[in-house]
C-alpha cells in the first residue's frame, strides 16, 4: 500500500542510544560490607587495587548515564567503606576503604555486580578480578511518535509507532530511520558488509516478498495515507496506554490468514487463534467433552476426520493435557498447525523444542505471553509488550492461569521484568482467591532481587519443608541467600539439598540442585564431602563445572586449616589444575610461601602459564627464590616492575648479594630508617652511622671506630687513665653487643 514511501525513507539507522542510571546499594553483614551495583545484563567490568590510596577502582564497560549513590550508605556504616566516588570519566567508581581490607567482586544473575569488602586474610596478592562477557543492554520506556511514516527496528521491526504500553513496563528505545535529504546524503549504503547494508537488504527483501504474495500493494505516489475522522481513541489498554485508529491502520494491517505483516518477516499469531477460552465452554464437563471429541475423530470406516482431530486436540490443550494432545497430533501431523504442538509443551510447563513462539516476544498479540512462557529468547533487553502479555494471561481459562501463572512470573523475574511479574502475581492471587505456594515463591523471588533477603529467606525456608513443585527451587534459593551473606547452612538444608539433588539428577533442575548442594557443603566448611560431590559430575555441563571447581578451591584455600589446605593442594589440585583460575592458584602459592614451602610455591606457580608475565606472579616467584637464597634470579624477575613492595624485595636481594650500600640507599629512599641503618652497619658506612646520635648502638660503635686514641700519652698511664679506659671498654662492649643483637640473622626471606 505504501511500499514506495517505505523504501524512500528506509536507508539507514542513526546511532541514537539511551542510557540509564546504575543504582548503588549497600548492606552490612557479619564480617563484610556489601556494595551492589544494578548493572545492565552481562556487563563487562574490571576492578583494580590501589595499595597506596587504600582503594579499589571499579570500571564498567556498559551504556549508562551515571551512578545513583543516594542509597549507598543508607544501611551501612563507614567502618570498612569510607566512600564510593565516581571517576572523572563517569565510567567507574573509586571505593575508598577505611580499614586494611580486601574487596572481591562477582556478577550475580547477570544483573547485579556485587563487591564484598572484608578484613584482609592474607596480604601480598594484588586484587585481580576476572571480567565477565560484555553486553550492554539498557531499557527505557518507548516514546510514541506522531509521525506515522517512520520505520523502527527492534526484535519486531514495524512501521509507525508501537502500542503505548503500561507505565510500569520498560522497553529498549528503537531508532527511527533518517527522513530528511540531508540525513540521507550522509549515509553510505555502498558498504554491503556494514550493519546498515545488511538491514537494508533484509527489509527490502521482506517488502518485496510481502508485495509478491499480496500483503502489500505498491503505491504510485508518496501521498499520506487517508486519516479517518474518528482518529481519536478507539482502544484503551490497562496502565493508561491509548491506541488510535490511524495507528491500527499502520501497525496492525493483517493478511488474509489473519497473521500480521512484519518488516522483519516475523508473523505474530493473532489473538483469535490463541483464544483458548473459546475452545470449550467454561462449565463444560471434562469427561463428556473428551469422549465426545474422541468419538467424532473417527468415521464409520475408522478414517480420521482431520477437523475433528484438531478439535479434540484443542480440547485436550484447554484442559491442560499437553502430552495427550501431542499423541493426538501424531495421528495425522499434516492436518495439525504446529502452533498446537508448541502449546502442548508449554501448558505442561516444558520448553517447546519446536521453538514456534521463541521469536514472538515483541508481538502485540497473545503470542508474546507464550513466548515468555517458553523463555528461550527472553532477555532483559527484550522488546516486551507488557499489555499483550497481561491480556493473554487474563484471557486464559482459570485452571490454566493457576498452572501457568507461577511459571510466567518466574521467567519474567529472572530477566528483571519485575513490574510485569508483579502484575502477573496480582492477577494470579485474584484468580486463586488468595496466596498459594506458587504465588508465595514468585513474590519471594522478587523480594530476593529487590534486596529483601530476610523476607525472601523466611518464605523459601517454609517452602523447603513442603513437598511440592516449588520445594526444590526453594532449597536452592535458600542456599543462594546463605552464600550471598557468607553464612553457614543448617544441616537440615544440607540434607534436603543432597536428597533432592540425587532424586532430580536427570531432570532440568538436576545441575542447579547439584550446585546448591555443593555450595551448602562449602559454606559449612565440609570440604572433604565437597570434593566427593565435585567428582560426581553426571549431567553437569562444562561451564557450571568450571564455576563450581573454582568456587570450591577458592573457599578451601582461604578458609580451611593448614592440614586441609595442604591435602587439597597435593591430592585434589592435580586433577583440576587446568580448570582452576590463575587468581586462585596465586592465592595457593601465597599461602604455601607463608608456610615456608618455597619449592611447592614454585611448583604451583609453574602451573600458571602467565606467572612470569603478571606482576603478582613475578613478585611471588621472586620471594620464593629469595627464600631459597637465590637473590640474583629474584632480582632478574623484578626488572621493569615498580612499587614499594618491589623496591623492598630488590633491597633484600642486593643485601644478600653483599651490595649493602646500594641496599641502604633503597631503604633510605623508602624511608625505612631501621633497615637503612642495618645496611649501613653491614656496609661499614661509619660516617652515616655517626649521625644517628649517642642513643643508637650503631652510632656509638661508629664513633669508637673513627675516633683517635683516647689517651694522648699511652706510655704513661695513671690510675685515672686506667679507670677511663675501663669505662670506655665496658661501653664499647655493650655497644657491640647491642649492634650484634640488632643485626642478628632472623631468616628473612622477603615475605
């Protein structure tokens, strides 16, 4: 109809992006302070330690406007965290510490970056953290344009404005195509490998296909489409959203089969095809309906009546019998719309292997709700039409609402669509006439994401003791809360997680429960049992195994006693050394060196391919070599490094090699007066020692050595001279004794 108008304007995509604020919250826990950053999904980040300023610099690689620090210190004191200050480029923050603390960061559920600040356990290791995958996703409410001829790109590209959604919904803002000749002239469409060129070809192809099969009619002019007189409002949507008649003309043009036309080539299944409530009467008898439909499916010669087959299948779906519906569909697959097969999986709470609804999340029909139930393509950044999801949910028969509501709310909650999930739970509670376990679980999951851990824990604890669909997940959530707070798990919860992990091992929840049970053992410092569970990896994918291996060894290396630590290094580590992260291995090497096991330290460092390239690895190796009295090799490793710790090790190396004067100069540069005086003594630098004053034993010795003879005429001694010599001799011996004690070898290995 307006093909030429569309083609004239569709030439490129202007780079227009929106950003959001990152809220920073704080919480006080026993033994540590937690700072939580609500970041876009899968944000990439780095955190570096500035020892001199006693601070950590956290940098984010994400699209955001600024940090919202209003709630940061609402619930925490400044005992550990002194301040959280945005950096000059506004892409990170400096976390200033008020104690000799260390900070550890990790990404939780791809939406929260958690920084835990606690008392330093073992000094000497720089805080090097792993950064996650970089994906910048920002969600903002759309702005409905009054210009009906604009094209918009997203998960469901379209012409004109989208339906105005609920005020509580949040969506990524789409980018309009340029419409002025000046904008068009600035775009280079000759680059066929660019994103613009790729989208250009895709949309032109889609438009050509639509015109070929009769869905669009070419226009002979670029005249504006006629505007109806009643172009005001003819539809009202919950949440204050309005849709005009002219928008209906542009946005909702339908093809003969009832499917909507989409620039991206995606058909959004219309509502009349998904109106399950119309497939049977609300008061229909279950047994009567099924028997009637079943009998009608076969004729007198046992032939299959395909129309009756579809009706029987729809009745089974209406009553929630998905597996039975698939069996009916198998009788004659050619007569069955694939949509019914997809629905048969989803009403059973399973993932649809046909992926019929997977790409329909952005549809403005009931199809969007089924896409959310499937969850395969649902993300925080998904262009979700919240009104369509809620309308589809309300249109379901009551028994399907009660069965599918908890799943729908859970899928929405897990990707951060909190307001939509809350709306689903409110409707579910109204349909049920009050709370049930599914509603309680959904509400507790939202509480957990919003930081109300105590309230969520009470609900999960109660549901853990009830045998139902929510029991296993409640056990896992309870253990997750304990892990976030660094608290031990009750023995009851450990036993429950073990039992459900075994029982559901071969189900979809099996790996999650395996991980939860392993974490419960780690939290309770039951490391021997943890290694037994870690060895039983049936059904656990490699990514989850890698995460669990590092979590286990990190806890063992930091929390276990020396005996358990050494057993884990010598007995367990060789089986997982290819999986354990470099940071965890560096911590093990540090602890081995503290225990005086330099050979074993070097052995662990040898397992790290980059140990000779990273600053921490080189320093640890240099310290181990010093403890083995190999100062030359140690100093070679330190070449090119800077910092107080490096200068200290270099001074020790020079002293071990006998270059005491150079060592003294290094200590003097650092302001370490005691070490400098000791090196001056070993270097026989008497002039330097004399300046220390009479109270310093080294100074007294230096003066005795450099002074001339006390007696002017040694050949004629008087009793007074002898008494003076005796006093000076005693003082000299005492000074020598004090100097020797001060320089006594103490096994200094540079630690």
